[in-house]
């Protein structure tokens, strides 16, 4: 996986596309989401 610090967005549409792509990839990786929620104190509920 590429570091998020090594990208260059040429415009807002490019940045939006990259962000949507990373969110789509991360939605299948529960560890990333759990880690983010843990640091905020939030929890997931069904």
C-alpha cells in the first residue's frame, strides 16, 4: 500500500476520486475502521 503522504492531487476532482478509492478499499478492512473509532472513543452499533 502506498503511503498517503506520497500523493499529489492536481485538482479537487482528483483528490475526491483518490479519497473515495481509499474509503472503498478500507471498508473491507475492519481493522482500519476499528482503529480509527478506538482513537475517537466512538463505537459501531447495528
